[in-house]
C-alpha cells in the first residue's frame, strides 16, 4: 500500500486550474478508472464541468492532483461531452458510499472513501477506507474533513466492485475470485447484499453449476426463493438437479405450490425419485433431515477395497466418514466402520472383521430432540436412519444438518456473519 494517499473526497467538486495562469477552468465532477484486471486500476481521466458541459480530460493532461484542486497542463480542453467507454467506472458516482466485496475477508464493505496514489505510470486506485473516518471526510467541507486522518485501508487488490447498476460499464464480477471462497461465505455475501447485488454474485458463480448449487444449499429459504422465483421451470430444475437431494427437497417445498409438480417432472430421474421420497417426511423429523446418499458395502469387502470405494465415491464428503456394512446373504445392514478405522486396519481384513456391530441409529419418524439425543449419546457425526424392521438404511443424517436446525433463525445476522462492514 502506498504511503502518500490522495483521498477521492478531497478532489471531487474541487476546481480544475490552469498550470500557467492558475485560473479556474472548471470543477472536477469525477475520476475515471479503467478496470483492466490489474491490482491497482489506472486513472485514465477526469470528468470536469466547464461552462455547464461535462467534458473528459485525459490523465496525461493533468500535472497534479492534490487536496483542494487539480492542475491542468495542456494547450486546450476537448469540448466533446464525456461518454463512458466499456470497462470504465466513475469512482465517485459508481463506487463511493456503495457496497464492495472484500474477497480476502469474504465480507461486504462500504466504500466510505477511495484512496489514490501517484506512481511512475500515473495515478492509480490503491485502496478503500470503509471506516467512519472516510465518511467524515466526505461529509465535512473543505480541509476540516481532510484532516480527519486515514482509517483501516483495504488494498484494492482484495476488492471487487458491484457494477449491476452500471450496465454501460460491461463489467461483471469474475468467477475466479469468488471461487476462492467457501460456498457458505458466498451465501453470506448474497444475504448481506441488495437483491441486485445478490443477483450479480449468483450470476458470477453460475459459471460453475456445482458451485452455484453449493451456494444455494447454504442460503436461507427466504433467499433461495428470492433468487429462484424469476427463473423458468427448466432453469430451476437444472439448479435443483445439481443440489444434494435433501437440500433440493427442502428448497422445492418452499417454492410456490403450483410450480412444484412441473419442476419435479423436469428433474433427472434418479434425483426426482430421491426428492419425491424425501418430500413424504415432515422436514423436522429424521426422515426430513436425512440424505439418501451414503456408502454401503457387503461384509466380505476388504479394507483396501473399501478405501478405494471411498476414494471414487460421489457421496457427499461429510457422509463418507462412515461406511455401512451389509450382510452378504440377505443384504441387511449389520454394522458400520469409520474411515479412520479403515485407515488404521490391515488392508487384507474384511469389513466383517473390522466393523462395529452395535449400530447407533434413528428412525424416520423421530423428532429433532430424539435424533439429537441419540447422536449425542453415541457420538455420531453420521447417523443412519433405519426402517422399522432394522434391516435397511433409508438415509443418513450428518451433524451439520442437525446444527442448522438447532441454531435460531437469523443467527448469521444476529452474530454479524452477514452484516456489511461499515
């Protein structure tokens, strides 16, 4: 971060003066930055009001930018009106006091001040001040505000602006930056943002259907519906087809009733079958909580074969911490073995030899309290849901699904997880 910072608020609405005569030529309205993917976007020019017209002054004709004034060093000013070019943003109009994404922190911030500096290549945007000091400089007139000092500056290399409100800029949030964040972090950003900002984030992650599905799984039901209601039935089905079946079932139960059947019919057959079966259960019972995806192997499977089955499995990772074992003769479930046990066991042994026969389990009609007690008593991170005859596994419940229900509604907001940093 450069040490000699120029506050944007000290430039906007300040005079443009002639380098030779020191006469006032006009007033600075804005600074134009080119968003070219560089860590510090270059300033390509200024928007200046001269004689009632907004004109563009190239940065090469500016000899000094300093608090209180900008110095013009040229023979004449181009009198053509300013027109924004693709990839350009107006720092004051488009960014000042608006939300930005702090990608490194996975939080929204407000650009209370934008910081510039001069390098050997010209002026550049180097950071954002989201603190109250930045607000103070914007609101207090003249040098009084400029003397308020600098707050906690965030380097622009960690920042991504929203530009959905600036269609002419033809810029979008790059997927590669958001892809570095955990889906839960991205969901936090969506929930903290306005609808338009949230749509922009969803559009960016939509370049990767798997990531988009992961983000939707992390959104609260209100935001899931908000961002799926404008999609066609085909688009909604495509999204639900990429989600975990239990999350897809929860989400489709929140969609308007008249749309549920048409969307269900558009799901791929295996997903449709799983979702339909889950919709039969009350959402706050073990049946409503369970996922139908788990790994079950016959008892004569060797430890080495079981480890390979885990390696190639498409079952969600949180459900793969346990492998369930079935009897070779009748197919009934007879026990389980943890992934840690498998790693520590001799490779030639069979699951019959290493599995635990006492199977801590729940039943689909159990309520949340009974389910939690059983998982706590048996120290279960994955609880199998058995049929009434104790013969087959209908699905599994992972501890994260239980925690999500136990936490109070809106807990992310209550604990500041989604609040923008002001």
